[in-house]
C-alpha cells in the first residue's frame, strides 16, 4: 500500500506538470480564432519578422558551424597547457544570461576603438541587422561547440591515421573520414543552434535594439507588440516560435542529439 | 640490408613514453613486437607510421630519414585491431582509397581492387558496407586496403586480437601466406607470444617503454635475458617441428622426439602444450594418453599458489603443479620424472 502511495504521488505530479506545459502552449495558440491568427501571421510586420529571423538565424548558424569545427576539433584532439581553462571559458556563454553577453557585445562594438574601426570599415553592429547575427552567434556558439566537441571525441582518431598512411594530408584525412562521420552530431547541433537563433532575444535587444521593421525579429516583434498592446500580433509571433520549437525537438530527437548535449 | 632503423627514439604522449628505442628490421623480415598492454608498443608502431613526432631520435625507412615526413610520404600501411574501415564508404572504395590518393587512374584502381579482393577471398563483398561484414571479413578488407598500395613496410597492430579463435587461426595463415608471397617487410605488434612464435622471423620484447630483448622466437624463448621476459614468454611450451599425418593424427618430430596431436597439419609447424595439461609422475603411467616421455627436472620456481617446473626430456617442458601436489611428490632438481599428456592437448599453431 505504501509502495502504491509513493507511485501514485509521483504519477500525479508528472500529470500535473504535463497539464501545466500543455495549458501554457494551448492558451497561446487558441487565444485568437484561427482565421485572425492566420491573418496576423501574414500581416506585413510578422512577415518581416519571420524573414529577418530566418535570414539572421541561418547566417549565424553557418558562422557557428564554420568556427566550431576547427575549434572543437582542437579541443577534442590536441593536448596542451591551459586546455581546462579554455574549455571552461568557451562553455561560459552557455551559462551566461544572454542579456549580459549582449551588454559585452554593445561595449565592444559601441565603445572601443576596435568597434569604431570596424564601423568605419563599413561593419556596423550596433542597432543593425549584422548586430542581430553577431548577438545570435555569440550566445549560441558555445552550445554548438559543446555538441561538436563531443561528436569529434566520439570518433576514433585512427580513421584519420589510416587515411594519412594511405596518402592523405592531415586535412584531407579529416575531410574524408572524421568530417563525414560527424554528420549526425553536426545536424543535431545545427538544428538546435538555428532554433535558438530564431528565438534569441536578450542579446539581440542589447546590441541591435528593437526597431520596428528594422531589427524586428520574431521575439522582438512579440516584445514590441505586447508593449504596445497589440496582443494578436504578439500571439502570431509566439505561435510561429512554438511551431519552430516543435520542429526542432522532433529533428533533434531523430538525430539522437540529446545524448550528445552532455 | 636494414629496412627500418630506429635510433634513440624518445617520445612522450600523456602517460605513455618510449625511452630511447633502438631497433632495426631487415628487408623482407616478419618482425613481431611483443609486450603487455601499456608497454608502448602501439606508440612505437604509430611513431614509425609517422602519426607521432618523436621528441628525439630518428627513424630510417629504406635508408631515407623519414623522421620529419608525413605518414603519406613514408610508403607504409597500417592495419589496426579494430579494422578502422571507413564506415561511410563501401568495401570497394575502402580498398581503393590509397590508390586514389596516390594518383592512379580510375580503371587501374578498379582492376587492382578486383585482383586484391580476389587474392583475399572477399570479391563477393565489394559492394557491401563495412557494418554488414563479419570480423574476419572486415580484417581481410583492412589487409587488402593496406597491401594494395604495395608499401615498403606493413605495420600491423594486434590484427588478430578482435577475432574469434577459428577466424584468428585462418587469418594467421593468411598473414603468413601474404608475407611469403609479397615479402613485404612487416612489423606486427601483439601481446600474444603464441601468435608471435608462429609468425615471426625475429621478435622484440617490450615493456615499460623499453625494448628488453630482440632475437628469434626460439632464442627469446630458450634464453630470456631478464626475469620479465622469462615470465612473459615462459608460461607456454612452444616448439617448432615437422609434422606428418598418420592414421588421422599428426606425428610431429621435434629434435628427435615425436609428439602426437589430434590436430591435422603437415609440414613445418609450431606446437604448443599448456603446462597445466601435462601430468607429471615419478613412475610411468599407463593411460590412454598417447604422449609419454621421461626426463630430468632441471628447474623449480615457486610461485604464490603454484610451482613451475622445467623438465628436460630432449626438449624442455614447462609444467605447473599446485603447491600441495608438489609437496606430496617430494621432487628436487635432478629427479627423474615421467611426463604424460593427451594428443588432444597438443595444439598446432
């Protein structure tokens, strides 16, 4: 009897939590009637936000992939002094509140001579679309790095050794063996990085600001419309973000990527 | 001529290190590096392959100093115990991989892949992927991939380790056949003395990053130069002889002594008898066991729970007794004793 009591108490809590999450999502997507939801989704402002979010998140995801491949390969394959410190440092943005990372970016690009040098050269990050991409990159690169590092660690370096003895340069050996073998990890990492890019708010707000129809990504659209009382537009933006989360989770689970997070 | 010369090789990787290794391997030789896990034998092999850059010392292959060359410029091939077939390519592309990077034309590669696959009996597998192959088939593929480039030096890292006993024996014969046909200088790293004994022209015993002894298997087995080598190789009765098949049994002539085995194989063979399979007595035993010899007890080594004996019966047999049995028999160096073991206890390698 006591054993059953324990079991039922656990199960009831589990059901309550599920109900809570379900209601939370249900409330958003059913708040407006389907017809007006669709009308709001195809409104120019939300269309702009969808396009901008897609564009910036795809670019920042590619930047994350390009930079994390060599960096995570170094961490997985080479031994050097200070490796533990570098590992911790590179993992830090994952634990950092995005708004803090955003403040750091704003200081780099808005107040330093390096920032003004880049701005003079035409690379303006403060209150611009490139700023959105930079903010998404800075916040998400750690997660991608972690996934790629454990992916590379899981691939036996002897594949490359064999390829090298058979005539490959070190780069060719990597390109022909380890890189193709990392495909699943890279896909899982890209999907989650992309989805987090779509939803990135705090760092984007700090660096790129929240200007309607200029730096208005989906989360910024949600924020701007809630602030100005346009609840229906805010819900339209939120619904798109929920849809993206669903797709992401499905793809990520299919690639078995959750296990690679730790 | 020396094909491989390793001089004063010093290398440190994590907790492993090689301490000034000096080694030479003659052209066409089958050379085994034998040592327990963690002895540094794989690092030595991979240093010769060029995977690791030594901290000191030099490596010469074919009289060229290759110490600073990339693996691809050394004309060598490696076969690992865990096969390391590229899972993203089929067997045909795996075998042809090296030729592609050495700049052969497509038609030439196709032709050579077919021939090499036929040579190793894996022609029917060419369009399959590595994950669908058995261990033996995978290792045949890995060997094919390694020999197709006609390397100056073939490096084998425990190539038989991951295989079941039957496959292991067949592939050992295959390695011998390949070596006899191609005469490729081969360095084979293993921790099994039995395996090395059957294959090697010479062996090196390695332990703790150092080479302890180099010699023919017989030399190392008969005259171990240190306690470590003795304990490492001295646990087995291993002999070379010539075998003739008679009445469904093999009669193996070893130094004038004839040992009967149930295993059937003729010609030059290596024979092993586990020390614990040999019965020892002070008087002749009449039993169904077909091998019975007498000899002088020449050596007694007390271990923790057992006593190891060496009995010279034309050839030296090693026998293991429990402490109790040893005490009950009252043996001493110089005792005349009888050895008995079954034909089924005689293994032909």
